[in-house]
C-alpha cells in the first residue's frame, strides 16, 4: 500500500479536463492505496469549489494546519493567542481585507479563538513580500507565505503546520513508512514534502521545487498509474531465477544456487509486477541470530534488482520502500552493497578487524568440507553468534557466495573449520585450537606470503588469542538497519558486559520517537522511559552503535560501540 499526497491548485487541478481524469482514476487507485489532498485553501473554500466531488482518505487544509478524515477533524494546529495579538498590533484588521479560518469555518472574525490560518490582502505584491519577510524574520512560531494565486496576499499559519508534518501525522496513523509515501506539488509550500518523501513536480512547478523532485509529471493520474502495481511475496521459481540472472548478467549463477538455497523454506522473493510482468524483486530471508541465550529476529535481503528496461524510473526506490515495510517487524535488517546507495534507506556499515598472518609450514592440514564431521561442525557453529543452521542447508550455504569451506586437522586430528573468501582472499571465519598457526598454514596452502583473517570485534575469545598479531581496519560491505533499538542494545550490551569492564551508570536516550533508559550496574537493563538526557537521530544512533567516530561522553564511550554483525555465510 502506498500513500499519495498531492497539492490541489495547479497540481491535482490544473484544468477541468485533467481534474475530471484525476477524479475518474481515484476509485481504482484507492482500492489498495491511501490518497490525500493537501492544500493551502481553507476547508470551506475547498468544499465550495469541488462540491465534494473528490473522495479522499484524508483532506489536509490550511497548509497542513487542519487534518480531516471522513469529514471529521482529527488534528488542528493553531496560531498562538499572544502571537495573534502582536499581529493585530502590526496590521490594522479594521482597514485591511482579510479572512481567518478556524477548523471547518473559513470566514471568522480575527478575535475568534484558535485560528488555523490568517489570510491578509495587501496593496500590491511588493508590500506583501516585505510583510511576509518581516514576519518570518521576527516571529519564531509562525510562517508567512505568499499566495500562489494572489501575489498580494500573505497567508499565516503556525510554523509547525507545514505539509510535510501533516503527511507524517497521517503516515503514523496509517503505519506507512516514509519510503512508501509519494508527493506531488507545484509551489513553495510544497517543497518540504517533496524533499522529505518521494517527491514529484507537476510540469509547470516553480524551479526551486523541481530542484528537489525525483522527476516531473504532467498529471497526478500519471502518478496513480505509476503506483498501480502488484506487490507479492512469491516462492522462488524458474521465472524469478532467470529474471535475477538477467538483471545481474550472471549467466546461470543464481539459477544454480537458488534451487539449493532460496527454496520455499529458506525465503521468498518480494516482487513488483505491472500488468503481470515481473519488473523488480528482492529476496527476503527471515532468520534468527543467537547471542548467548538471547535471540534477535533478522531479515536478510538479497538479489535486489530491477528489469533493465524499467531502470531510472523510480522502481528501485519503490522496491526499497516495500522492503523497509517488511523489515519493520524485525529487530535488524541486513544487506550487502554500496554504502552511499543504501544509506538513504537507513543502512549503515560496521568496521571489522583484519589480522595479517605470514606464511608458515607446520603440521596443520586442510580438507574441503563434506558431511564427515558435520555434527561436530554444527555444534561449534551454532554456539557462536550465528544464524542457526541445520544439516539440510549447512553445506550448500557454506560453499556459496565466493566462499570455500575447509576442515582443519592438527597432526591429523580433526580440530575445527574455516571459511575462506575466494573473491577478497581472506579467511572469513575460523574455529580451532590454534588460530595463529592455522591461519599461517592456510597462507602456505594458498601459496601466499601472508593471509588476512577477518574477526568481529565482539568475538572476544578469538581476539584474546590474537594479541600481538598485526591488524588493520576495513569497512564491511554488510550494511545494517536497526529497528528495535531497545532490544538490540540490551542484547549486545549484556553480551559485551560479560567480557568488558563497562562503566556503571544510567542514561536515557531519545532515538527518533522512542525513549529508552540504559542502566548498567551488575547487569544491563534497557527499559522505556518518559524523559531523556540526550536526543539522537536514527543515523546518529546507528553510527554510535556501529563504530563510526563520534564525540561521545565518558559513559557512552564505555558502552559503545557494539559489534553488530553477521558472518558472510549467514547472509545467504
């Protein structure tokens, strides 16, 4: 389900022919989507003009100050009474032509309480411009706009009453994430909603708005048609594997492996179809990651692709928005890809330790993994921070995605396993009694002077064995999006507390709209709270947790970062 919010004058209503087309297309669009008109007009002006001919899920008037559903007001933001008195001193309302709006009432006296909007007609365009500039420079709680239809009119509303905030209010009610919200506008008051959501400009929109728009369209009906797609979760079949192969130019790569790995039990593909034609898809694989006795719900995402002939038309944005919708019920979402490309969808990288081992010949040998020691491997594998694997899928997964899996033997006695990344030439994971000797021997096996070993910062047991080994840092291509900050911080901080001497203390943090209180005493407790000591955006919180350098106080520096990461072989 998408939410489409469109301005009215010069956007939804450009001319009578286009208005009729838009109205005719609305019933079909609203069968599975939400539609919002958002206008600077007052309620009475809008109803008198349209004669109730436009059926909406929400009507937002007065530049976002008043929100209606089913013709009932559900939210209003008013001009402060003290501010109104100052405006009455600034303007002689007995001499200027004006009208004031209160909720559904579009023509009320200036002395009426709780005004949603004040419209003032001035002598000419220049005077109106000067008046608007003066108000915006000297009043901190109201905003003055020049009317798009009458340049000598200024319209005044509470500063909180902008179109973007009103759309966000509706999206919270409908539980529609920002990536599934599309907006169309033409004027200056539409710029914020164009910037903050998937914004499009009508053809003759002001240039300033077009700078922020994804594209221009000639009619709102074009946007309704664009969003008229079928979205489903489908089992992976031959059509999907062929489609992914073609998108990635991978010959039979995905066809070869999807049958083994992406079967009905291992995940489904989110698909976008237009007139039954598959135009985009992504694998959604639901799983759990085990950290001591705690479990986190993980959504791993792969094979994100759009048909070549539909690229650069906004369908990648649409696909990512739909992915974020499915991801919301999980604690963490994870995918691999370009950092800058996915950052706008709230995915951020972790930083890994990369240890360097010189080549050494000793009594350690290796054998490609088969099912001989599979029970022993599974016991070792599932005791660490991993998605839980079983006999049916372990070997298939272990040997995919440019990875080779090996058994380790020390003096011909089974000693553990390692995964080797053939593309990047480093050991992705190792479990054995003597990591230093084993890694050096593997370098010898590969005829290398040295080999690199990737280690999670949360793998405290391994790091302890590697003291004195040279190391560097590298960005991981795995990207993470945290949804349940409360649970994720609680699980990882408790785990870290077992191996680290965390500073004792309490701190309440607001992350977006969620407030959590972190208490570190004998154990770690993370609970909901009503007040907060510091406020972070989601991006700032992700950066703190994933080790991007930020200026932190002594308490936070002791607690964070947390090594939130998943091994490559678990991303399949």
